[in-house]
C-alpha cells in the first residue's frame, strides 16, 4: 500500500503535469472531473499540512454576510438553519442568539439552497450560489446529512456549479428535486431540473431547455407533491456584459412528480413571454394550492414618454446624442449652461466656449454625450418595466398581474440578483417580495409596503413565514438574518456569525495595530485586534467602526499618524478622511471633455507610497498620481488596457498596482484583460511586459502584481480565470523586472489565485490566497503546503496583510470575515 507521502508526491506530480498541459490550451471552463480530482489532492494537502499555528477569527459580525436561504423548524421556530453564499451553513436552537457552523469541513462551503426534511431530520444542501453576483462562487453539487451536519454524504451533480432551489417530497425522504442554474460564465448542458427517487444515489434530468437556460426557483403543492412548478432563466454573463433575459425564460409545471413539464407563459395565459423575460420566482399558497403567485423580472422596456416630459430649463443627456456641428451650434445657450451646472462640469466650460470648440473642430459635436459614457448605464439606467407580480387562481392555467403600481424600490434593472417571493401559509392575500427592499402586501399583491428598518440590511434573498403565526418572519439578506414578530413593525438583527465578505485588508502601525477592510455591500470598517470575539451583542460596536458605506473596497493608512485613511466604494469612489477630526476630501480622477471616459474597476486599486506618504497612486483604465495626499490627481499614462469592450459592466480597467518597497517610483500595474506594465519613473512612462511565454494566461484577469520586499528586480503576478469558469492557479515570478518569467504555481490545487504576498523576513517564503484557502511555500514557489488550522476547509482568501512590526498575518476572507495568526512558526523562529 502506498504511504501518504508517496500518494501526496504522486498527486503533486499529476497536478504539475495537468497545469503544464493547460499552458498549451486556450482558456476554457475547467471540467468537473478535473475539479473533483483536485479536491482529492487538496484533502491530502490538508491532512499533511506541517503547520500547527492556528488562525483566530477576529470578526467582525455586525455586518453579517449574504444569506441565500433559511430553513426553519415549523414545530419550533427557534431552531433554524442559515445558509450563507460563501460562509457555510449555520445552525441555531435559540432563535439566533448563537450559531454553530456545521458544513465547514466539506470540499466547498458555498451554498445556493438548503432544505430540511423535518420528520426525518435530513438536511440537503445545493452548493454554489445562484444569484449571479460578481463574487458568486461555484459549487460541486448536492450534499446530504442525516445527523445534523456531523457528517455529510456527497450526492453528485458536479457540473451544476450553481443551484437555485431544492424541494423535498413531504412524506418520502428519498424523493427530491433540484433546480440547477448551471455555470455562471460559460454555457453548459447540465442545467435544468433534476429528480432523485433513491435519496440522491442517482439523478434524472427531467427539464432541460438549452445550454444557457437553467432552473432557478421551484415550489411544490404540499397537498399533492406530484404537482410542481419550476422557473427557467435564460442568462449569459461575461466579465464585461450581463444578458439578464431571453425568450427561453419561463414558468413550467409538472403534474406527475417532475417527470414531464408544461410551459405556462404561453399566449393567452397572462404571463409575459419573449426576449424580455428575466428571472422568475414562484410560490404556492399551501392552504389552497389552486392559488399560485409568480414574480417576474420584466426586462422589456417601458414606453418612451420623453416626448411628453421635456425639460424646459435644461437639456438631458439624450438631447446631446448624434449631433452635427450645425445642430450643436443651434442649442439654446441657457439650457446648455444649466445642463453643465447640473452635471457639475468645471466652470471652465460654458455654452459659448463649447460652441467655439465644436465649430473649430477642437471638440466633436457628441463630446458632451460621450463625456458621460459609463458601461454601468446600460445596466442601471435602461428603462425596463422591472418587477411584476402575477397570480393564478386555477393552478397556473391563467394568470393576472396584481400590482397596480410599478415596484421601483424592489430591484429596478438588477433583478438578476433577486427574484423570490413568499406567500403566507394561511392567508392567500399576504405575501412578501424580496429585492433591495423587502415589501409586504396584504391585499393579494395589489399594493406593497416597505418593511425595511434601520437595523435591517438591504438586498433580500430569503423569507420564511410562520404557519402558526404569520406575523412572525425570518429573513435573510446581504447583512445576515433579521426576525420580526409583528409584520416588520419591529425587527431584531442576528449578529453572532462572523460571515463578512471581505475584499481587502490592511493594517496601520499603531500600538496595538488596527485592521481595515472593505466588504461586499457592507462598507469599510476599522477593527481593534486586541479584543477577542465574544457572544456579547454589542461586541462589534466596541471593536469595529464603520468608515464608509457602499461596497467597501481598497484601504490605505498613513503610518505617520495612523489616523489619515484613504478608502472608498465600488468603481473608484474614494476619499481621504481623518479619523479624529472627521475632515476629508473626495478622490476620483475625472477625464477632460473630449477624452475617452476613464473606466474604473469594481475594486479600483489605490496605493499610498511607503517612500513618501504624501504620494497617492490610483488607477482607472489609466494611471493617476497625487503628490499632495489626493488633493490633486494627475493622469500620467495612456490607456494601459486593451481598450473598452461593449457591454454593461466596466471592463478594460487596471485591477492592481504595486510599488517596490526598495526603490521609489518602481511601479507595476495589472489589468482585468491580461496586461502587465511597469514604470521606473513613478508613473510618468510605462512599458508593457511580455507574458507570451505562458499562452494559458492570455487575457486573464490580473488579480495581483507584487514587487518584492527583498530583491529590487523581483516581481510576482497572479492571474485568475474565475470569470471564464476556469479554475487553474497561475502565479508567475520574474527576477529581472519582468523581462523573463517562470511559473511558481507548483502543486497548488485547481483554485483561482487572488493574492500573493512575500514574507518580510525570508524571501523564500510566499503566501498565496486562492478561492479555496491560503497556501505557503518555503522554497520560493517550487512547492506549496496548505495552512488550514482554524479555517474552514474551503474559504476564499481575497487579500493578505502582514503587520511587520508585530509579525502577524491577517487574512481577508470572502465569507468568514478576518483571521489573524503569528508568523513565527512559518519563519522557523
């Protein structure tokens, strides 16, 4: 029998061959068979990890993380399960006062749906969130536990990637149905509705449309479980574009236990059909299953009413599209000046000046319209109809739209992230719809009232209504769990789970030092590392404080006072603030009229020079520098990317920047479309670096460039195929300023790499954060070991910070908040 060491060596060799073979291929989705083999390799790495030092979770818990589903015991609602998109499955028996994680040791902990067969106490989990977010991680199928999570059985469906719903037969624990949404970024044929009749040993695909249309929601008639409803959703997503609807989206019904299905949104049936139909949700009224509700993300456009709503004081942007020199010259000066003021253009621009520049050819007639171009406009400002509610009183044969007014609060143009509704089990006219807001109707969906409160986070994904007291609800949102007993008049927040989704982390140099980080949909926070996490409900109000809202992004701290902080939110909206005085300025470089608009990455990089902390670096599609702490930003480079790509998501952006700690002005920049540049003069000029010796990385997202702490010419680059459903790890290293490169991914498992960090004391020690954990190399990347003590088996590590004075490492995980550990053991001291 082979020893564990030999098995590990064999697996490492196989992984190295596999990575080598990939280098000769184009970027393609990673087959499930390869992922499953890699997970076996990872299990060996976990068992053979040489490191004893344990990571400590330091929270925070106050902001929670994205809940995708809840499963509540109807006989005792103080017991329920909360399923997190990237934070695992948590169980409570005391109404949320405390939780226990019960899914941390499995191959993935990313969840799309959870269902419990309460009579048999069997838990079913569908892995891989189905909300199609920017940070939605793929699963590997379905798991089941019959002992409350002490052990789990893997039930297959590895190509499912993302699962929207699981429905269980109410009396037969062997029968279940799964809504497989499928791959997020690539077509695949494993989408649709799957059924098992033997407890998950075998699966049968019973509803399939095409490789871009997957199942997203389901519901069941509890009085006749042969009657089911499933919603199918056409979508495609690329790094630069999201197509949210299509003619194959629809609502289907089965009357034979999910064996055969009939389309319900047909001509004359009352439901919308065609290219504009997006994500749909469905809910059966339990007391009378003839009554069924559906929510539709209607992407058809609203009627154009611009002609009847002309602004007589100012132009609107659309008035300035497709102009000629003659038509621009004919614009009304007063209305044009008002437009310039309303849109906060510099005072150097006036109607008179602009007309002169257009007339002499300095500016194009469409310069004003082009000035405001933003890829997000196609997503956020397209005049779609939005959410609609439909009701059937004849078990889905015919449908009537119920909402008498539009529902703009719910989700406007981004219904792809939402799409669920829940009907009271005892009141046919009481239903809850979920989106940015959570809204309640008591008149059968005609009108809705917003139930959000100050202590209720926005962006809602799950709602359970108590069948014995339907004013009692448990909801899950991007901020965790909230509970009400009076139809949302009052809520309390469950905040004992450290499930924050961090993008970034950094530290200051105070004594003791603080941690700073930006979180998905939960702003930027500062934390005190001297307190340990407790069950105190006020814990986070004592230890952490919020520095900014939105989706929290990069943070930099001036070490000279440890009080001046640069931070911001998505798409380059940054500011400088002083934590004691509160004073600050907004920082976001703006292009000039006539220039191509700057494109900002979702996580726009900023960097405070450690050589001179008055100098701030920042990047959009171009590189910017300030010599006076962000008060003035200079644009120093041309476009460092391959250019704009048509779509509704900003793309062609700089995603990462680094400055050598050893030499002022030696800079590197990496883009989301695969480019790496270097500058030796603090950003005044740039040279493209050649990665063509590694064809497999062409066009991949550069997640990190990192200049060495030890050798001036050394630089590391990580590239990530997440947005191609491609999971191979890519880490490159150069010792000659980027002229020549070698791969140091070694024996890493098939997990996209987010960050590389060099040890401050030993240049042979490297730390790599992937979508599945943290790995350490003690031989400059020739081989890697897993550092898993104190961490879930699989957790995305988005960022790493090392506090050099205290010799501590801090991990920013996208699902379980922040972890901290000492580096003494790793360094051998």
